[in-house]
C-alpha cells in the first residue's frame, strides 16, 4: 500500500514539474519552430506575428478562424465517445471525407430544393455517411478482431482515393479536371454567412449543441458510463454483461456521425466544394486535441481554438514565404510532441 | 522458365524489399514487446535524410544517415514508453505525424531533384545460377541486405540464447525479469535496432527502388509494413513470404489497371490498403493461423 508522502521537498518538486510541464512545451515549440523558420529564410518573430495576425487580424479573419474551429471541435467531441470505449478512431479523417462526398452527391442531385430543406438533407446524409464509414471500422474490430488503427488508416487512404477519383472523373469541373476540386456549390447549398467572411452561425450552433450533448451523454447517462466501463476493462465479468461489442459499434456510429457533420461544415462552409484534402487533417488534429485535453471535455474548446488559429495563420505564412502548406500542421504537431515529452516528466523513476 | 516470369519475379523481389526490411525491423521491436506506430513517419523522414545526405556525400553515407534517423525516431519512442511509461500507441502516433510533417516541410527544396542511388549489381558467382541467381542475385545491394537480415533474424531468434531472451521479454517479461534478464534495457536496445532497420528501409526507397524525393514519397508504406508483421505472424520467413506476396499482388493490380482501360486510375493506389485489411481479417480469424499469435506482452509497459 502506498503511503502518501508529506515530504515538503517532493511537494515543491511536484509543483515545479507541473509549471514546467506547462511552460516547457510552449518555449520548446517556439524555439524549434523559430529555428526552422530561420533555416528556411523567414524572420522568426515576424513569422510568428503573421500567424497571429493571419488568424485574428480583422473580423473577417476571426470569422474564418472560428469557422475552422467548429468542425475541429465536433470531431474532437466525436472522438471522446470512441476513446471512452477504449478505441482509437484514427479513421476519423476518412469519415469526414465520407460525409463530404455524400454531401456533394446530395448537392449535385438536389440543387432545385429550397435552401433550408437542402441544407438539412445535406447534414442528415453527411451524418449517415460518416456513421457508415465508421461502422466499417467498428465491424472489422468487433467481428474481425482487426485493430481499429489499421482499418481506420486503410479506410482513410481508400476515402482519399475515392475523392480524387470523383474530382478527376465523374464530378470534374466542366472546364476540365483539376485538382482544385469540383465545381463550387450553388448558393443555396452554402451555409448562411455573415457578410464577406465565411463564418456561419450554423457551424457554431452545431458545435455548441454537440458540446452540450456530449457533455451530458458522457457524464450523465447510463450509456456514457457503460462506454467508460468498457474502455477500462473489456474482460471483466461485469463488463461482459454490458455487451461491449454492441457498445463499441454504437460509439463508432456516433463518432462517425459527428465526423460526417464536420464534413458537412467543411464542404458547405469552409471550402464550398469538394476538394482533394477536404478533411484538411481535422481528423488527426482532433486526436491531438483529445490527447492534450485529457479527461476534461471543456478544455477542448481553448485547445481547438488554438489549433484553428495556427491553421488559419499558417496559411498566411504559406503565401508570404512560399512555405509548404504543411507548416501550420508542423507547428501544431511540434507543440503536441513537446507536451507529451513534458508530461513524461512526472513519470520519472523515483517520483 | 521463360524470361517474362523471371523478370517479373525479379521485379517483385526488388519492390518487396523495402517493405520486407521495415517489417523485419518492426518484428524485432514487437517481439520485445514494443509497438512502433511511427513507422510511416520514420520511413518518410529517414528516406528524406538518406536522400539529402547521399546527394552530398554519396549513397553509402546516405544509407548510414537514414539508419541513424530511424534509430533516433525509435529512441524517442523507446525513451517515452519505456523510461517514462507512456502509452506506446500515443507516442508512436505523435511521432508518426511528426515524421510526416517534418519530411513534408524540410523536403520542399529537394522535391524532384535528381540524386544518386544504388543500381543493380550482380553478385559474381551466385548470379550465374540458372533461375534463382537471376531473381535474387542480380539486384540492388538493398535486396542482398534484406536477404541477409532475414537469415540473421531467423538464426538469432531460433538458434541463440539472446533470441530466446528476446522472445521471453515479449511473451512473459515478469518471469524473464525474475530470471535476471534486464527486460527494459533489452526492450530499449531492440527498439533501437528495429528503428535502424526502418531507416535502412527508408533509404531503400529514395536510394533504391524509388529514387529521388517527392512529397509523401513513401506515405502509407509504414502501415503496410506494420500489417505485414501481423500477417507474417512475427516470424522472419513468413514476413519474407508475405512481403513478396504483397509485392506481387500490388504489381498484379497495376497490371489489371493497365489491361482494363475503363477502371479508375486510383484503384491501384487504393488496392494495397484494401488488401491489407483483407489480409488482417484473414489472419485474425482462421484457426489455421493459431501459431500467428502476437507476443503476449505486446504494448504493455513493464515496471521493474
């Protein structure tokens, strides 16, 4: 049995480590990214300022950053269900794509419908498509014992291939196939926007609704508690009675539906058409967000806001310094990487 | 055996080699109980580093640099998961994305640049052997490395005491520890060795069968290698057979693509992943594959 130490020295050390775990990743990321920028010919301080300015510089930019935030938060929330059930839904990227493809199909077939009906249909179809794509992962896991990591990644690549096929083939633009995407959506298939920004209250409403819903479901319903039990131990006698296979499938379906919703926002809001990388790494960033947030659902909000800021600001750097468009992603991943290194500090032997 | 078949088999052996090397490395790591999910990123980064160094200092140094890069990635994984006991899945995943993003970003100046590579060098006597010689011994040096590594791995695992210890720390680290085997130290070492193999595999892309560098040069191959370890049941010979089987199916799908013009061109790009999923389904569920069990302690940190 462990005896909790009241040794003042180790208490002080623990407090030190906690503050270090917060500060070190920030400093390390800034330093390393600064060096990388400098190596590629961009003055670091100016580049950092450009990221912030690119994301928050004026109301339009703030609106666009917020628009990126919504699908990211929704995906992160969706991941909570599968994580609680002990699964790594790495296939989220593909589920977002599946939702986006389904939305585009509806737009192509139903552009005669009135706007509100069309948008609701698009959302519904996106959720179903995302859920179905996730169901593949779930089935492969539950019936086939195939790790959801492999099926997820495999399905990501397949979804990506299907998208490219559609963009260069049946759904190509009339002026000729181009990798910049399909023909842009007609006005009634777009989310209602504020003036010149692409920000839409629909995206924000969906995000807030899902945040509240997820919080309630995971913390206050029986189903949420069941998921958590299954995540903790799949083999105990108690969890066997909870029908873990069924719960895992349900978690994947919910997760996929939310990914589909994100796909809906990505097509009808952010890009306004189907493009090659329609999921824009949201699936992967959402995983990072959940890893950083730990068990705290509300922490997801500032973390996702930060990620969307860097995404939006990073695209500015791409224009200014001809950086590769992976620069935003790199900054984010380095941040996550250093956080992980720092969080390991509290696991040192002897502590 | 007519020339067409011999040439096809030779191409298959050549194109299956990088996957083989990467899968062997991962097999060693997993035998010791550690999963290295960072393969995709590791392969990309080491293949970039290998290419860059080779462009300035020659292929040999490029290969060494690639191996070091692979080991470095593995070191980060090993340190965080063994010394700091963090989740192998989480650390591996983050390292994978880091490798991908770094290689995309740092590789920009080198896209589509011509560079050196190891071309085919027939071995003096062996390549004269009627059929086998042409297929296996008239290849780039990477192929020879891969065959050597298969032999070394098999011998190490089956015939040496060290190999027994390796298997022990992956199957039952508690008992191994009680017998005096330094479980975590050995896990660390074998993870590094596996990473070195992965680095070599990366080099065998950019300095071998896929010379040069492009964005996402080896994207997705790491996952195929990971699946190959499972499909090969953590056994070097079966991994070799699996790698060549996989390479032949991939070539076949490319051939089908050419022969049937109506098919979407993305099909052959997507085929490997479909095959991967099917292969995994197959192996996990047929009882004839009972001997393909994973090392018992795979993925579980060991507290000494």
